[in-house]
C-alpha cells in the first residue's frame, strides 16, 4: 500500500507550529541523543565539545523516553481524530506516545485526497483502471519525525571543500501520518494478569495462561469478604512473573540492549483502520466508500481517571455483601453427580457436616413444559466421607427431564457444619453466610446443560 505521509518537501514539517527552512530524513531523527544513564560531569577549565553537549541533552531526553515507554506504554493521549470530507481524509491535531516513549504532537490537520491515494496504490499493485470493485484494508498510523531548522554561523571544517560557514541549530520533532499496508505491532505483555482478569484466552500450550486460570479459580472460590484480598495476592504474584518475562525488543546480533520496549521501525501508533472500496469510474480508479474504525487504537488514560475507575469497583467489594462469612460448608461446583438410574444424586461440600442435619435439608422437583412442576420425594439424605459428601436417595427417578435440586442453608431444616457449627453457606464463591442464617444452593440440570448458582435466602 502507498505509504502516504505528512513530511513532504512542499509543506515542510507538518504537525508543528514552527516555520522550518529544511527537512531531513530518518538519519537526523536517529541521530537525536538519548543517553538516560550517561550524565555530563563538567569541571572548571574543561573544554566542552559537540559530544559533551549531546550527553547534556541526551540524558533528560532519554530518561523521559524510558519513563514514557515502560510506565505509560504507547497510544493516543488526546485528539488525533479522523474525519471524512467527501473523498478527503483528515487527521485532526492531537498528542500520542510511540513505542519508544517519544511524544508525537500534531498541531495542524493532516489531509490526503483518497482518489489520488487510490491511483497511487493501484500503480504500486499493478492494478488496471478497468478492474472490478475491490475491498482494501489499510491502517492509519502516526510516527515520529524530525527536521532541521534555524541555520546559524559556524566555524568551517578545514577538510570541508564546500567551506560551509553555517549549520542548523535546531532539531524540530514532528509527527508523520501514514497510510500503511500492515497493522503496527501490538505489545501486550502481562499475559498471566490478563487471564486472571478475563482479558486473555488461554492457548493449547500456554503454561503462563494456565497459571492465570488457576489463580482466577481460587479468587472465584474465595468468600466475598476475602475476595479482594485474594485477588490482590494473586495479582501481585502473577504481575511479578509477567514482569520477569518482559524485555525490550532487539534485533538479532545487536550487542547493546535497547532502552525502549519497541524498535524504532515498530514504534508507530495506530490511529484507525480504513476499509476502502475502490472501483473504476470513467476509466479512472476512484474511492467508492470508506469506513473509519478508530476503536482499535490504544488510548492512554490520565492517572486521575484511573484512580476514579478503580474507586468505581469498590461497591462490588465492600458493599452489602462485605459482612464477614461465618465459615459454613459450601457446595463445590461441578461436584453434583447422578447415578445412571437417576434415583440418587451426590455432591461434595468444603467442610464437614453434622451427620444428623441431612433430614429435610434437600428438595428435588422437576418440570414439564406443559404439565408444570412435580415434587420428587426424597427418601433419605446420607452424609459420609468424613462429613463432606452428601448422598440424596429418591423414591424414584425424577418425573420430568428438567430437574431442580435445592440444598438448604436457610429455613427450619438445613445442612449444618461441624467446625464451626453454622448453617450451610451456599455455593463456593457465593455471598457470605452468617452464624444464624446461611444460603441455599440451587442446581438446575438438563441433558447436556447444567447450571449452578447461589441465592441468598431468608429464614
């Protein structure tokens, strides 16, 4: 795809508010100093040359890039919206951080005529104007650029045959906008933490993802009043493991370790995806339709906003369900098993039960879509295996296919714990149960489809 960009000689350094007298390529940009761990040590009488001033400039610049790249990441800070005016695409002013930690400031709108772009694209792809209509997917990115400005008198180099007596005294950092074929690389990282928070899928051969899954299961099983502490514990452990896996991207054979997360050529900031439909119009390739999708960009939030978003989670952790749990036995998810003849159902709990508390503590009913509910008689409830396994015997198999099992932690007859001596508290991970009143656990089963949920009951 055509790499149309904003740094053309006709318009100087687009995206800055300064007037420039010269534009340069990537050579000048790559020559800007960034030496975060080298500091100038001036002493009286020392003669300072160009290299010393580069160190003086490069130390704070390098530290700022290091801070931005690793602690903030790369993405859009503000602005850089995209607009479509007829067949002209505009990128509005804004600020972003690229993959090496450099600030990208665009202070004036960047524009491109999409018909001209389409014709250039067709030439590069050897596409004739009589071609059929095609769908094209491209990406709008922002990249770091720079140019030289403000020439000043300077001593000429005796070896320079041109006897040049002036040189540029300023380097202006600019922003290039380009339309490119491939999406810029995405630096995700922290896979374990993302799995813990439900943001990443776990692959087939994914030990790190499996760690996150196991931690998420432990958090889900924690009592509600302990869940925040359990989550923080695993968040810290998994973040430490993810952090030790991080490292800067580097080229094969490079001796020096780069400072930034990404290499310069991979540091562009994604602004939007363009879906462009091009076709022939009077023998000329034109743009028929354009769809802009800016939602794929990464957006960097201010610290204050992040703090407020974190506070927004508080009601779910310290709200009405934050009472201390009395420690009653709980139903273990997916432990419910039926015999082949459906006359017995068994399940396991987390703590030992009083052997005599089984009578009347479990109810079974079944549903027919046309006839309604039927009560299936429970013959007896047996508690075994040290008080952690419950067997429920029925007089006969449930009458209908949809079966509902209710295990009582509320009401006059409930399963009751041994240590501590408190009522059954419901499903693992459910709301807290008190020393006087626990929670019911409800299991609704159908062939090939089982659901387990907990509900807070009333005595």
